[in-house]
């Protein structure tokens, strides 16, 4: 038995696979301890029969701890004179003309940054050894500071880890978790490397504790955790390197969407995942895109992550009037408690309440009828706001949807048009509990002619956990000038890097993928490209695609090499949709769309068969989501039960 679990801000999603058959479930999240919702959901699904169960989990525990600043008290050990590197950063201003911009507070306060006398040069030569007197002084200082975790980041340690390992061995007997930069991120750029290892140390206690909690609650199970790069690792690895699971949940959605899209013969998609709290979007042009230069809450995190843009727009996003009298939606969310007004506890209007009032959500079939929805509470919450604006409740509900759509459309433009991609060449792959209600309108706004609605879209991220591959990423800074074809020289460097995964896996079960960070000489930013014999030509082409020009007579520098070690590739089978033709029944109901009532057909997705066709306006009800197909879209059910909507 295999179970995929995605913990979100509002719901915790489950997909269970037993003998090729899928079953799904959604449980309200328990933010105080996410493992409670996981345990409750599993118990409802399969009881206490956990023997031999494999669990694949995506979690927000690391993200939330970082955003809410609920990590550990840590000490940063660095080379003397570089104690303030995490505060100085790159001296970039996020808002150039905002004189009131708030600086991001560093995770380590000044008294807890400790400098030691040591030095290595950029080639890895040790210029100054750490003296015994210095080591004794350091150990005594650490004891006085009483940290919960330690981060070690010495200058140029990407080239030589010798001094960092000396410090680690010295402090091991203190019994405090230690994060070492040459192990977490052996790459150049001191600020980014230091910031990344500091975040790892900051999160290690909380995430390690959560992983242990999971193992205790689900002790008969084998548990794996999804990394931000879309690959699975063990709970032990996640507990010791929590910085690698910061975008665990969103990565699962992209993995699931891309693998399903490949099954139906499409590999150019924009993924659109709208949940209760946020919306995640990503672009896949033949493959899942990754980024190694990332920021989370204005903090540099240079570990491989699926390239996802997240905005505060979800079903629970709260509508309000700003000081200038304009209607705004989000980023504040009602979450799971109290939740949207229609959940029965809250009284503030949200996107979900707007959809209820417009008739796009059936109050009697929310979560397949398992959760009661109070339509009158939605109407009451919107009425309070509509009186302030002097408009009708229906006009306000439409306005909330338009504002939320504008926010999400902007995010989709950022990942496509602003990066040189034409959205009209892609299909919009819609999922998440709330995504299906907005996808067609977003597609029209972007000129996209095809929308894919997968089966069980509300739990697709959990399915992504279930079908993700097992792999880890490794990297190393090299600095090669490719005035000539240096294929052999770079290949030799990859052989050295391969020794790291070979210590963790047997060589027979590893498949390698090779990438390089390349740039023109004197550039300060790189492009990540696959490494093969024509890598120089590939770089020129990619540079022209992204920036509009290339310099074929310029020297190409290789600054980092990246190795992906796949220990297991998952082959999965999606159950095919029935091809037996049958009578598809539907009811009709008025919904408010485009400032008027429109008579819409209401379908149950369970009634569909492969090849069935219908057109909008239509509402499609299913257990994990509701889909709204706008007028002008024609839909067909393909072999795996996905709805392909075209206009």
C-alpha cells in the first residue's frame, strides 16, 4: 500500500494506491502539529493497518517555521572579519524608491556570529591553519552562548572543506546539531552559501523533531519526503538537511502535473495550482524547470528547487477595501480555522464565498458532500462589504473573482511572457481545490486555447508525491574557461563529483543526469544547461532565447557542475477511464457570469466516460474540487479521464 500526503495551509490531501486502485481524501489541516491531521486522515482511510505501508509526504513545516520565524537559536561560525556577511548580503534593494522599506532581520543576531582566525584561498590552499588556542577559545564561547544549533561557513570552503571539518569535529561532543556549508552547498558566492547553511541550521531542530513525530505516529510505515527539487529522500535526510524541503508541497504538484501531461501527449504546459491559501504556478517546456538561485522571505536559498512562483491568492483569500477605497483580495487568508464564512466559523468574505454566492459551488456537494457549507453565511459576509461599496452582493462577488483572477493572471505572465515564452503555445494544467473554478477565465485572459482538468485535481500534489522519483542533487564549483571544447576536462570533474552519491548508494542503482552553470566571461549570472558534447552551442542558443542575443565569439565560462543521482525511477499507471457509453445525466441551474444569469448544466464527473463531449457553460462536481467551464469552451474526456477543454 502506498499513500501520498500533501500538507497545505487549509487542507491535508491524501491519495491511496492499493493494487492499482486510487482512493482520495481531504482532511482539515492542524497547523499546531501537522502530523495530527495526517494520522487522522490515514485512520479514516485504512484504520490502523499500517504494516508494510509506504508513505510519500510533502510538508510545509520548514516553510512555515522560516516565514513565522519559529526556528532555533543558532550560532554562526565564520572566518574572522566576515561575521556580518548575512546582514550585508548583496546590498540589493527590493523596492528601490521606497524609503520606508523594512529590512529583513537576519536569522542570527550579532552576538551569536563568531569569527575565527583561519583562511583558505579560492584554489583551496590553506593559508592559515586554526590554532589549538583558537579552537579552545571557540569551544568555550559556544558553551557560553548555549545555542540550539550551529552553522559553519568559512571563506572559500567550497574549494577546501578542511578547516570546516576541523571545527565540526571539535564541537561534535557538545551534542548540538551542526550544519556545514561545504556539505550543504559546496559552491562559490559567500553570501548565498552562508545564508543557505544558516537557514538549514535554523530549521534543523524543528524539522528533525517533526520527522521523529511522524515516525512515532506511523511507526509501521516507511516514510519518504519530497524535496523542493521534486525528488524523494528519507526522513533522516530531510531531518538533517531541512533546507532541501522548503518548497516540498508545490514541487509535488508540478511533478504530478507534468507526468500526467506526458501520459496524454503534452509536455508544454503551465501548471496552475490554486489551493485554500495560495496559488503556485510553473512553466514546463518539455521538462520540469529548476532554479538554483532562490529567495524565501528575502533570504537567499541556493539549493535546487522546482521553478515555482507563489502568490497569496487562494480560495480562502480575504476580500477587503483598502484605504483608497479599492477592492483588494489577499494575500491574507482565512486558512482552515476559521476558514471562509461558508465553513460556519468565520465572518469575513473570501474568494470561496464569492463562488458560493455566484452559484458556482454546490453547498450540498462540497468535498463530495462530506463537509457542510452555509450559503447564507457567505451572502451575509459579502453583504457587509457590498454596502460599504454601494453595489449589490452579486456585483461584489463578481468583482472579487475578477480581482483574484487578475492577481493569478499576473503570476502566469511572469513565468511566461516575462521570460520569453508565448503562453499561447502552452496548455494550462489546472489543479488544486479551487483551481477549476478560475482556469477557463485565466486561459482566455492569456490567449491560451487548451485547459487540462485532471481527475481528482484537489489532491494532485499528493499524487505527485506518490509518483515522484528518488533522487538527490549534488554540485561543485569548478571555474573552467571554455575557449576550446573542454568536454573531457569537465567530464573528469563530474567523475570526482560522482564519488559523493556512490557513498550513499550502490553504483548499480544510480542513474546520472549532468548539468552545468555557464555564462559569458565577465557576466555575473549563469544559465543552467544540460551537459553534453555540444554544450557550448546549447549555451549560445539558450542565451539567445532568454535574453534575445548571443555572443558566439565570447568565451563561455563553466562555474558550477551539477549532478542528479537517480536511485529509483517510479513507473506508474493511471487507471483508464471507462469506454462504456452510458447515459450521462445532468441538472440545470442559473449561475451569475459576465454580469447576468446564465443557465448552466451541472454534471457529476463520475458519470463521464472516455470520448464523452460537452460544452460550457457547465459546472462539473467531484469529490476534491468543482470545475467551472465558461461559455465558448468545448470539452472532451480522454482515455485517462482528464477533461480537455478547448476554445
